[in-house]
């Protein structure tokens, strides 16, 4: 992959500046050179950085900058397929788990009260964890035209995901999933003996935890469900165009429509200052949470995950709320301003959130401003971190976080005109 890194970095150098290129090169090479381990079964394990486990979500987002070049580099496409097959095998092992070990060695959170196994690092159920591997499979096909990875393993994974999401549409009456972690912060465990806060059916599918791995305050994570709806549309297209499976296409379409209607009916709320906006979480009983989280899927990332266009009026109103002091996770300081997360300390801003802000902006100058902010706040390390203090970037969390590096690369590729894979706004299911 050295040729790929060199070729792309040379083009970035021609279209940006020396400092941007230096950090880009280091971040772009990071996942390829330092996180991947080929396994005896032909699949590839991807660790998240400074935690020796493979998250279904992170291992997809870490690959985002490489997808744009997979068609011209067959070896890269083979690598992406090998990783995707590992993800699908993990889903087959347990679709409720979010992070896995390279082998059944019992590493990770084995003391949690849940139905775990030695292969599982952590069994926090997050709806988005199941979205990402299916999106990666679809994107590999979109970029390269390959279909060999859309095999029985893929179809089995899709059916497991649909079955689980159907079950979790009525978590109270149909789900057996439970999760408790003792001697931990409240965000690391579920209330009501591991069942989570009370919910009522909405059409959306329940999630125990957010993309941050923090427990949901209310059971229906709106951006997670929007991502699920978008991914189900991917499944519909693949079922018809590649798999010739009209039954699977119909199953995906039916569930997608129910989730979309649930978001329309329950996930949109009126505010005094911004009008109608998306809530971050709801419970179907009148409870709602108005905030956003820097982890993806987020409300800020809705165009990026394929839910709506970046100029959609409801999205723009939600975006205005997210990037304002009314959002409790928006922080402004002397070093930077941007989106943070309850997962990290108060007043810490996430480079991932900044990158998503840039990637969903239609203003090229704003994108460049955010790149400059990211370069100024790396504490001289030449890489991105999980989060940093709004007034003092030398205070940061996670010295090695491959997902953040990947999102920096995505924004640089965007500004350099090298980011070619985007969702089609005409094919998404946003609120009209």
C-alpha cells in the first residue's frame, strides 16, 4: 500500500500546503500501517488505535479515506473485502456485540452482566454498529462494481440485522437483551436491571447505547435510526440489482418505511428559537433529548450517512441548533469551537465532530477554516485525538485514535477534490 499512500499524498501536496500534507500523510498511512492484522481464515482484524479491539463502527469509518481509491487499486479492494468479511463473521457470532477480539481470548469486559463470550470485547448493543458493515459492503460494490463479497455470508448478515431490528422495535415485549456493568459510571450500564429506560413502540428500532458507547437516555436514537433507514435502502438496491432476491428487498423496504415514519412522527420536535428540528433521542412516551454527539452517526452527519441533502431545511435548522450554545455539547473557547460529547470531559471538542462539520458544509472557505483548526489543535503530535480542551489543546484524550485520523483525511481529500464517494440525496429517506 506504500504506492497508494505516496500517490495520494503527492496529489494532496499539489492542492494544499506543506503542513496539511505532512499531517495528512501520517494520518492516511496510520490505519494501513499500524492497525491491521491478517487472520488465518483470510479475514483482516482492525484495531481501533490504543484499544486492542475491533469495533464494527470504527473499523468501517477508519476505512473511509481509502474507499475513493479502491477501484484503481485491486489490492486495496481485496483488503476492504477481507475486513468486511471479518465484520460479517462477527455479526454472525453475536449481532448485539459492538466490539470483538481477534480470537476468543477472553479479553475485554468479561465481567459485564450480559450474554457474552470470549470472542467479544464488549457487548453494548448499538444500532449503528450493524449499519456500518452493511454500508461498507454496499460502498465496495458502488466503487468497484465487485459482487463476490455479496455472498451467502452477506445475505445471512443482512437477515440477522433485519431480524434484530424488528425485535427491537418492541424492546419491552420482545427483546431478551440485557446489559449491566457494576462499579462503572452510569453511562456504562443500563437501568431497570439491564433493560434500559422505558419505551413504547414508535416504528423506530431501540438501541441500548449511542455511537459513543454511552447508554441512551431514551431508547430511540434518531440519527442511528436514520442511518438504519439509509442502509436498508442500500440493501433494497443490492437485493434487486445483484442478489435477485425480491423477498429480501421487500423485507428491507418494509422495515425502512416503518423506521422513516417513526422518525417523522416522533423524532422531530418544535423549539422556540430554531423551529422544527430533529431530537437526538426519544422514547415514544413524550420524552426527548435535544443535543448532539460528536460520534457518528450524529444529527450533524445526517447528509453524510445518506438521510438527507445538506441543504434540507429541517437539517439546516437542526444544524443551527447543534452549532449554537443552546446545544449542551457545543463548546467555544480560545483555541477552537465545535461539537463535543458527554463521553469525554466537559468543554472538550472532538476532531471527529469538527471534520463532520466541514464535510457537511457547502462552504469551501469553512472547510479550510476547520482544517486549519484541526492542525492548530493537534498539540504538536501530527495526529488527531479523541478530544481536546477548548482553551488548551495540550489537554487531550486518546493519543492514538485511528477514526479521528481518518476523518481528518476525509476532510482534506474533500478540499483537495479527491473525495468521490458521496450519498445520492435523491435516494435517501429524509423527512420531506
